[in-house]
C-alpha cells in the first residue's frame, strides 16, 4: 500500500469532492558521539505524566529512497539512540511509535521528514502520560480567604490555574509533582492595570494560605498593541507562568526580577477559503521581550494571503490526482518559511492515528511505503482531519540549516538561548472531513 495514495489522497479527494472541487489553477548503535558526515543519528524520548523526559527504546526508524520505498529499517536502542550509515540512495526518514494520553488511549504517531541529509536529525518526542512512576505527586490545599479579603476581585494564577478572588470562591486543591519545582504564582489586580508574582516551594507542605507578602516581584507591562488580538506574556525558564488579555483590551505582564527569559505572543482563531474549501485557521506570533517590556522585533501575525491558500490548494489538487511526486511550493507566500507540514488524523481498528510529513518551503513528496505492520494498521484508517502548517523564525535559511538549529536546540539545557527562540510565526489550516 502506498501511504500517500492509500490515506492522504483519499482524505483530500473527499475534501475536494464534498466541496465540488477538483484540479484547477486557483537497532543499532549505542554510540551517542557526533555522527560522521555519511551517518544518520537521532534519538527518541518520551514525556511522562508529570512532564519528565527520558529515553524511549525500540522506536521504529525507516529510511526511504527518493520514491518513498523503505530501503532500511531500524529500531532505537535502550538509550533511545540510533546511529547508522547513511545509504547512498537515502532521501527521507520516518520515525514511528505510540503515544498514550492520561486515560491510556493509544495513538499511533508517524513522523516523516522529507529531504533529510546525513548528520544529526535530533529528537522525536512521544507522550506517555499514563507513566507516573517517578512523579512523586501529591494534593495541595490552598486557603484563599486572606487574599480574597486583601485583594478582592483580583485574578490569582497558581501555575496554569486561575481563580477570580470572589467571596464565594471555594478553596482549591491542586496536584503538585516533585519534578515541577517551585509553583509560580501571580496576582493580577481587579482593574487589570497592575500585577505581582512570586513562587512557592511545596516540597514539605500539603496546605498553604497565600498572602500578599508572597508576591515579591512587580509586573512590567509588555509594550504591544493588544487591542485587536488575544495576547499572552510568559516565561520559559526559571519562574514559569503566563497571563492573557483574554481577548479584551487589557495589559499583559512579565517579571524581569524573577526571570530574564520572557516572551509575548499573539494568537488568533479564524476561518479562510482554500479554493472552495472552508478551513479553520490558528495563527501565533511569538517574540522575545526585554526587561523594559519592549519586544525585540515587531509582533505581527501571519496573514492569510492568496499566495498561501493557492499553494495549499495546488498541493491538494496534486495529491488528489494521484500523480506522484506531489509538488509543494510556499515560497511565493513567504520565502523565509522554515518548515511546512501536512498531517492526517483519524481512527483505525486498533486506535487513533496521527501521521505527519514535514518539509521545507518547497519540494516534492513521494508516495511513501512503510513497514508491513504499520501499513496493515493504516489500511483501516478512517481519516477525520487534515492539517497544513507553516512555521517561520524571521530569517531565510536552507532546510538543512533549519534542521541543524532545531537539533541543537533539543540538546540545550536552556533552549531559550537558541536563535529559534527569539521569534517565530506559526499558522495552521485545519480541514474537517465530517463537516
């Protein structure tokens, strides 16, 4: 079974048919040293139920030729690593394994990278949320009566949980795990004009009563125009929390006294027409913020342009026509795009499936074949949704350069030091097959 023709083309043909459309013009090594030039190295890791990362073994790795055929099949070792010779006719790489949500539901995750060059491909992340073996979690009770009296109608953030400090508010109970470290806290004034922040060490406590004295840092307002977009300010290292303007004209804050790693983000949900197909869109723009609250570059969302929607529709039409290799070209929309990807989610006889194919700003995609077991599982796939994503980081580089930067970021203890963390733009187009 050819994977594109057997799954993706059928899904997209269903989209085009439903909308009256068609083609038109509108195991192996345990060595983790740096891979030599003609070798491929990668690693696979899992994130457990409390956010800890660790190696995951026996993840399937397939190497494809230009036509999409499998020419080598491997599995990662006990340390989640693979380092192998790069065949002369190798072109693409697929990594496949299982994700598990908190209820234990399984999703087959297939990640295919187009136009790979020998070297370090970096890490592929899997989720094992049912694994809480080393989490050391407990329930912590928060008594908020003092804060309700001293800061009425303010908004309290306890990590990612926020509460309006009203008289009838019940005392919350939250789970805290040792791997989380200190719990970041934040208090936004009732009028939204000022804020304070701090942190709790919960290692030795199971109940706590916050007071105003616990908020040791004063918020610095981020200097962005938040009148037209939902906006968020947040930190990625040290003190880690966020605050939103909640879609209204309200300031957002950072806390330079607690961390120097601060960001502002716009995000927006909307719809767009791709040919005569309706797409649901999600866009984000993220940029670093200095200690005065100024962004290092202008913060602006990517716009849905005709060049962008034409590029998506052209790819859809090519796949629907079953004429591989399928050409894609987003350079007219933005030559600075680092990565584009197309993905399909759906249901198989044995669970859910998510298959994503990642490339650069332009290129071609063959009809992929997979290993026998993966093809057997995907034979029953009922596709539900197709995504097209475009990601950029504010400059122009080749696909191999972008991949080297992402691989290097994955190895950094402080990933915010990567130039990829300074600025990013993301847009996703979602196409639902059952609507």
